């Protein structure tokens, strides 16, 4: 009798999940065809569970132009490898506001493979080998390898009094957990990009020993960055680089202050991520992902001030913060070097043609609502003379 009740409950659960997937898919299809939240039939919308409505609302707000949250993507991918049944039961529609179409296709393919071939499929065995290699090295670096627990810890805001990197380096910050999560995500993403380049060059997936080589190279470069910053930043790897010594300061600080630029360690000496010939969307790391960890408060304030001045103060604080995040995600290294040379304290703010083109490119890459507001603000600033581009 108990077995029959359990079976009925399981059947009801699967029926419910299938119905939820159908409702969420219908709602997303309406948005993808140019509709809005109000275009979704009322009964369809209220029939979606709270988590699904949050995803639909976020997707609609972004106009369907989603930038993947790497922590969410890796957490889901790890779940597929570590807890396959749980991943099979996961409704990926609940993450459409956090994972873009390309990465969502990868997760959907994992679900399809699990459903059709099971967790012992050779493709899964290879991915588990990759993950084991990466996790082992992350642990050697003193970084938490479990993205599921790490993600939940960061979201909960739980921080440790201190955490140790390899060879005793101590990180002390109110945002330790979140910072470590970002570093782990950056590490994994750079490994994945190198793997994509390997596959593009060889026409096959890397073997576990080849992937281990890539992971080791990424770790070696992370250690080198760590050592260089320890030497010049009071033995603290993730300091705000307050040292007066130019060589201790991150690349962006040196550029912004007009100081001579020193060489920045690459992610891989043989497979520089900025020179890979793999999928261009995978290559656009904006600034090197490890360098982005060193964007200081002063540089962040300067970039936001440029955004505010270029739009003549027409944007809200939240809009400026959102545009800042988009710029950091979208801008490439060469444009970043030119962008941070803009002086927002000068009135009028003088731009050369390259800088104006960069600003317009970044505005064009914004979600619709931000793009419209920024375009109007820039036009107003140009018409008033607050922004001047003699070369344009």
C-alpha cells in the first residue's frame, strides 16, 4: 500500500513538473516573439510557480538579452555530474534570467544525454575526469571546489574570519566567500576556454592528461599573479593595491594614472585566452578575468563618473551601476585601456574619436531600456557642450 502511495506521489510530481515546464515554455515563447509580461495569458502566468515567475519576470525585464551568471552555470553543470537525478528533475526554465541561450543549450544537452544514455555515458565520464582534475588543483590553491555549497554560502552572506591561500596567505574580507566564488568561476571559465581552443585546433576533445596540463598551467599563472602581488602588497594577494609602488598596482590603475604599464601575467603562455581561435563569444572575457578582480574602488568610481558625465547626469544611480556592470562584461582589453584614460573631471569632458566610438559601442550593447536612456543622455550632453569630441 505504502509503495503504491509513493508511486502515485512520484507520478503526481512528474505530472506537475511537466505541466510547469509547459507553462514556462509558453510564457517564454510569448516574450521571444516580442510580447511583454502583460501579453502572457493570466491563467498561464499565475499557474507558474514563484521561482518560474521570477525567471520569467527577469527575462522580460532584460528583453531576452541575458548575460550568463557563471556561478549559476557552473553550479548547474556540477549538479549534472555530481547529482544526476537531481539535475534531471531541475527545471532549467527557472534559470532563463541567469543563463544565456548558448549556455542554456549546453545544460539542456546534458539533461538530454542523462535522460537518453544515463550518467555512465562516456561523455559524462570524461567531464567527471575534467572536474576531478580541476577540483583537486583548486583545493591545492586553498579554494573551495564545490560550486554548489560555495554558491549557497555566498548567497547566504556567510563569511569566515579568515581563509588561507596556498603557503599561508590569508584573505580577510567581509566578502570572502563571494570573492572566492568569483575566483573559482574565473579559473574554471579560463580552463573551459582553453579546452575549446584545444578542440578547435585538434578536432577532438582533450584527454584527461591534456586537460590536467591546461589546469596546471592556469594554476601556475594564478600562483604567479599571487606571488607578484604578495611581494608588493603587504603579503596580501587580494589587496586593494594601496602601495605607492607603481609595480604593485593593477593594470587599470597604471593606465588610468598614465603610469608606465608593466607586463600582466597571461592565463596561459602557450594558450593566451585573448589570442585563442575558438568561438569568439567564448573569447570575449572583456578584461582578463583575473585582472577584473583587481578593479579598485577608485577605478570603479572613475568609470561610473565617466558614465554619469557622458549622459549629463540624466541617469539614476541604479542605472549607472547597471551600465557599469554591462561595460565591465562587454568591453574588450584594448577599448578598456582607452576608456579609463577619459578624464571625467574636466568640463567639458573632452573625448577623442576612438573614445567616442567606444562609448557608442558600449551603449549599443546595453539592454534596450538602458540603451535608450544612455543614448538620450549622451545626445543631451553633446548638444549642451558638456561632452565635446573635436575629432568626431
